[in-house]
C-alpha cells in the first residue's frame, strides 16, 4: 500500500492479513453471497470512519508533500460456522506477532485495540444452530486530502553561523542548547 490509503485499500489489506492467518478458510467482504450453512468462513467489514486529525507527510515515491487526514475506523470481523468462537479467540495473539506488526507498519496502518470476542450464535430455523462470533478492531490510517508539490507551503530560509555552542561572548550556551536561532521579520507569501 502507499503512504495515504483509501477505505478500499485498508479493507483489502486486512482481508489479505486474515488470509495469511487463517488459510485455507475463505475470507469475504460483508454484504456478499454467503457460502453453505455452517461452512466455516470469515466476513470482514470496515464500519464508520472518524477523522482524528491531519498530518503533512512527504511522499517519497512522488517527491511531493501530502496533507493527509488521520482516520480511525472500526473493522468488524465475523466468523461463521463450526468453530467460529475458537477461531476468533486466537486472533489477537496472531495480530500481535512481530512479523505482523512490521506488516502494518509498512502499510501505514495501525491496530489500536482488539475488543473481546462476542459469541453471537443464532438459530436459523428454530432447529438448526449456526455458530457465529464477532470481534471489533479499532484501526487507524491516513487518507490523502491534498497532494501537490512543495510550493503550497510558505518557504522559510534561515542563514546563520554556529560558533561551537557558545554565544557571542564566548560563554557556553544555556542548558542543552547547542545552536540558538532567532527569527525576525515576516514571512512573504
């Protein structure tokens, strides 16, 4: 994935993660045709997104700056079929493995929390039971808002000299200060 993700990118990413964890169990998006009754499968849905702020990032592949919105969303994962509850009860352990965390980092995605697994087993027709389990993950990622060259930033040029951490009177600088910079004047647009 790239530095700034779309909703579809994030959903596809988590489907691929679950395919790695639960191979050969089928993983599908929500609101798609289900398999036969009690055939074990996993359904993934990215629910409502919430904006939690903005950040400016440098996109190395295009050498441009991007204003990205930081998004938090709920990823709902449901397992349907025999063994569904046990299947999802192990998910948090899989998601916290070091190689998985490296995968999230490279995709610019974070899993903020994993809720408790809920047993939502239901009766289909009054006689047939279908085991179901559900777990919500809170995830965050960046959504690109503006992608332009760097010229949309005000530019600031600072010229100066250092004198090895000493002020003009050749006394050591205060505290941890190595170089003191004073800016005077106004920015030009």
